């Protein structure tokens, strides 16, 4: 008889109670029986409440030399009021907003808060659009769409090319002007502005419909959409979070977080959560990439988070370090009440490795949970607030969110309506109209299914993107989402992510991006070995071949068997819209860009670089 697993670490989750209504048209309505409490319509008021509650509490911290630059709530309030007054003096508005080009940092956070106090939208932009793009096409498009009145960068040096475009008709503000650009206002100058009477008038005039941010989301096209994110959307979502996870209010929150603030996960969920709970956010300068994961590891040697947020690629990057260093693992898990993953499904092998580390470090299982949402939903619409023994369920409807499951072929599309849902896309009425149905539900394009068709309280399971699934020549549907997660787990630790191919073909093939650290370990070479070399290494090829053959042996049909694979010699491209900052792969864009590799994958008489697993 298999030994029972240790108990979960005690965490207070709200009870789950879901109403289900089956409609005559085949759609299904779901909503929580619990009510959403009243929410503050203003992010400025949310922050000021935190200042009143814990003025001397550490709020934001970032690396500064060998230590940390630290800002308390009280100190932050003074700087925020000063900058907000400076922004009001400049006559900025939704038609002339603030654009932020650089990544997570204390000054970035304070400027965001100042915009929220002044009632002026901020638009944080992916750093990759400025620093990794060759043609700066997205910076040009965003500048034309928003017409910014002020553009901020932490340092003009790295961002000089982007500033020449985004700041051509706007004031440029920087914390450091290493490029010696003319007419640059230093951040410290804004922070010395005397708070004005206009500030209090601005704060008091903010309503739930006041625009707080323009957040850009990439879809299947190369041009991102500007999602209108209002104060009410974001504050309502925070009450939904705390309503599902009441444990968050029972002890001080400590985050160590790298998730980019230009994305809704990091910038709306995590950043606002710290304020909602008067908690502390250590800004992690690392990310799941070669040479940068080590920064995260260094930070968690000094900071023990109470709740940890990451994407699967992030967990994959830090797990080898936690597994080989018992002291680091004990430090990481010592105060950890919950592990949260989103952005993509967590492969089963990563779940089991995290769980085993938790048991070894604490004697208990730290609960692992997730949620579902989009930039358009601020972001959470479903939340898992129950204990789970493995990945799969993405939760139940948040308080106050109406969820509609609409038949689409052999699946159900999830659509949502509630106070957390955007009113649309900035200056794109056509895109806004297409995004909502006749009842005002946001059409996500994601498919879901019930974990238990007879019990909605067991939650929903992500069932892939409707636009990604396809048919083989046999007429058999391939469920891309489920296959992708299974194949990545089967090839662990060699594969970081992959694209499923085979529409109109007899068999399934995959284009796979390597996990640099995992592949290097398999090959027995240095972690810095280029992906190009790893993609051809005999040991890596053999590992993936054997893994796929083992996977295929356990499958019952062509819809889940991977016949061939190609290991890609590079990383997914930001310019080509193949990947977002947080690691989500755009299947359609990748397939379009990699058409030549797809043809090579399915060619008669495949070459040596093509793995044949059937």
C-alpha cells in the first residue's frame, strides 16, 4: 500500500460554493454563491490606506550594490504626492498619458503610484520592445496609438533608440541620463515638487471608471492591443483575491517577485496585492533565463517569501538550485504559505519536484494553486482556493464574476462578465466589439472543461486555446494544450517549451525550444553552451528521442502520439511575437515564422536533425 502524503501546511482558504445553471442553448452559467464585498473605487485610496495602516512598514526594495534600496510606505507617500503634483502641473491626461519603457524598479513603482493619484493613465511597455527589437516597430505603433505626454526610462543610455521615437513629442524623464540626452528631466527633480492642492482634488475625483493603465497584450497579430484597465477593475480584483484567500490578511505579506509590470500578472495582480495588504515587495532582478535565474536564487537566499508567484519556466529555472542546496530550500520554504503558478500549465514533474522539496524542507506540503484570467479581466476571473494533489484545475469563479461556458465544437469557450472586466481596447472600437458577445460577456478564446461534470465545486480545467487545436488528415482532433504539457513533462528537463504541428498531416510533430540548463546537464557540458550546439548534441537528441518513444508507448491514438521533433537552435523571438515577457508561447505566430522548420519536420526521408519517435 502506498504511503499517505504528509498534510498540507495550514492555510485558510475560503469555502467553495458554486451555482450552476444549464441553459437551453447549451451554454452553462457559473457563479460563486458568496458575494463580492464593497471595493474601493480608487487605487490611490488603496495605497493611502496601507500608509495609514503601516507607515514604517517596508514597502518596496531593490538591489543596490551589495545591499538593498528600501522605501517604507510613509517615505513612498511623500515621493508619490510630489510626483503626482508634478504630473498634474504638466496637464497630462488619458489623451497624453505616461509611458514607462524600463522594467521593474522602485522609481518605476513610485511613478506608477503617482499616475494613479493624479488620475493619469500609465502605460508600462515591455522592455524587450525597446532593447531586443531590431526595428522598434511596436514602440512606433504604441507611440502613435497613445501619443504620450511623458516618457520615462530608468537610464537614457540603453533606451536611447526607443526614446528617440517615444519621446519625440513628449517630455523625457529618467532616473539617470547616461546618454547625455538634451532636455531630460531627472526623476529626482519630479520627486522634489511641492505637493499641490490640485492633488487632493484629483484623488477625490477618481472613480471606478477612471483609467489607471493601458496594458498591452499580444495576440495572434504582431501589433499589441491597449487594454483599458480602470481603477475599479483593479481594486475589485484585489477584493476577489483576498476573498478567496483570506489567509493573506492573517500575517504580513512578503513577496520576492520578478514578474514584469507591463504584464497583468506582475503589474496588476502582484504589485497591487502588496498595497492591498500593506505588504513588502522585494523586486527580483532575475528571470527564467540563462545567467539571470542565478539572480533570483541569490535573492531568495536573503528573502523568505510568504507567498510565491511565478510561471512554470521560472520554477523550472530555480528548481535545480533548490534541489542541490538544502539550506537554500529551507530558507525558501520556511515561511511559505502558498506556491502560485500561472501563465501556463505547470507540468506534473515540476509539481512533484516542488512538492518533494516542500516535504523535505518543512515536513508538510506547501499548497500549490493557480488561477485563470487575462489582461482584459484585471487579471483573475477564476481562482483555485482549495487544496489539490496535482496540477490541472484552474479554479472556480471569483466573487462577483459571472462565468459562461459556450459550446464551440467539442469544447466550451469560457466567457466572463463582472466589475473586473475591461470596457475594451483604446481607440480600437472594432477590436472591442469583436471581444464581447451580445450579453456583454468577454470572449476569451480559451476552452475549459469540468474537473468533475457532476460537481462544479471541483473547479474547471484549462482545455487549450480554441484557435490552436487542429485536425489530422484522419479527421482526428489534436488537443494542443493538453499534449503540449504532457510532452514537455515527458522530455524533462531538456525542453523548455514547444509548438505542436500537424494540421492537415498524418502525424503530429513538434518544434521544441531547449531548457538551456537542463539540456547542458544531459549533455555533460557547461551551462553557457550555446543553444545551437545543444540542439545537435548526441546525448540531448538521444534523451528527447527516448523520452518521446516512452511517451508514445503510453498513448492510445494518433491524436496524442508525437511522431517527429526538431530541436530549435535558438530562443523564441520577441520581435516575431513568438513569446511574451512571462514566457507564454504564441503557437500561431511561431508556426508562421518557422514554416521552413515545419516543412523539414514532415519531409519525406527526414534528415539527421529530425527526431523520429514512431
